[in-house]
C-alpha cells in the first residue's frame, strides 16, 4: 500500500485510498483553541487518564452516558486504544473472534497481543454473518470478540439482532467484546447506531474504542478513547500508562473546550451526500456497490469490469495509470487475500470539489473507452 501511495503522490493522483478526512474540515475554533492552550501553558504531561474536561465531554456523548472518572480513558488515537484493549484482555495463545473481511489493523493488533484470530466470514453482497458460523468460532480458549460498527471496509452497521447473537455467545464463553466505533457519527439513511454499551449481555463485558479523528477531522491530533466498566478501565489505564503515558496535553485541552460545538448531524448528512455521489460515479463505471450503511468507505465489486481476468491489485494500478485515481485493493482486508481479488475499497470522505474532479475523470475515461 505504501508503494502505491508514493506512486500516486508522484503522479498527482487523487487519493481515495486512505480514510484521512477531507470532509468534514476541522473548525477554526478548535484550531484556535489549540493555539491558546499552548500559549496558556498546557505543554507538559496531563493526567494519564486524560484531560478532565475532555473526558466529561466525551462521557456526555456516550449512550448511555459514561462516568468520566471511572469509565473513560483518553488514548493516543484509536490505534493505541485498540492495542491497549487487546493487551489488557488476552494473553498469548488465547483466541479472538473477528469478522472477515475487516480492518487490516485488527489482525496486526491481535498478532501483537500474541493471541490467535478466529475468523467468521461475512457474505456478499450485504456482508452479513451466518449465526451458525459465528457460533462455531467460539471455543473454550475464546477471550475476546473484536467488532467494528460501522465497519471498515464493508460499511456495515451491526443490527441489534446481530449484537444479541454475539451477546449470547460472549456470555456463554465468558468473552470480552471490544468494538471499534470510530465511525459512529456517520450513519446513513435514517439508521440509528446501537452501541455495544446499550445491549444487555454486552454492556457489562464491553470495551468501546472511540476516536475524534474522523468525526472532528483531526486525525493528526491522535485523540482516541476507551470506554469500559471500572474494573476493566483500571486494567486499561495501567497498560496505557506504560505504552504512551498520555495523549498530547494542549490538544486534549482544545478538544475539551470545542468537542461539543461541531454540528455532527450536518456533517453526517453531508457525508451521506458524498457517499451517494461516489456510488453513482463508480456504478456508472460498471462496478457493483452496496451503499455503505455508515462510515466513510465503499466496498466495490470490480468483477463486472474485469470479468475475473485481473485481480484487484492489477486493477488498482490500471485505474491509477489510466485516470489518476487511487483506490485500495481488498486482499489485505481478508484472512484469505484471494477472497479480495474482485473488490476494492473507496474512501468518500472528501471535499465536494475533489469528488467532482473524480467524476470528471471517470466519465472522461468512460467516453474514451466507448
């Protein structure tokens, strides 16, 4: 992937690969608040669990609200939060249940913890799991279930029924359920996200991984968080303190002052428009796409274009060379990379003018092909 990104930058290509936000844009208020925090002297260590005001603001946004003193920990992005959650929950040789395809960083984090992944296949085109296949993934060695809702790369939002199935199995096998909910503010078509903290059987055995990176478009600030019950939070904080000690103090202070001021509802509506425009562009090209239920990615089937003659890696290079647009081959999202040969991932959290340029390039290429 890094080689593709370098090649794309050298050619001035449009990057629809990474989830780095182009939309929404960070507010001027939050940027000014960061400057002011540094001027006021917030330049040394803060409390390892996180800035008190920021924890209070995040706690108030949770469903149900969390206790900022005993249930929330601010981390260096969701990446650290994920690793801390796993390192606090599993030992080498334990098993972790994951949905497949999924975010490729999950497998790396599980490997870092020394645990063994047990994959449950999601089935196209709507990327749902079979409850029977889910049940067979659990064993006496299962210690954790790792979820992502809304999902990367599929865009799926897990339903209450699906979460109830997971809750029943987690209770039966005494497993902790860790859910990455970093895209929770971007849910489309009138859906309501159900957090694992709202589900009986999950709430009391859950760890939520959250982030301000996507919703507030400050991914470079590296502000994530963990929500868990007080006993788990104590363990999470011990691991957090020996990994990073704490997130950047001035940025936490700025976010604490501004995190409730952004209009997240309007940002989600604009994101849905961008999803719809991107679906239209690439389906007109010939791809098959089930519109994302949430998040910022489309998972596109390229087989109508390739006829199975080339895989997604070759297709990605061809698209980059032909029209100067970079998408992501889906192989790394699957336990068996061959399952990803007919899929690519497309990020749509971009500025409107950039998506308009994508449309111009794609339609121009289509006209030439004809």
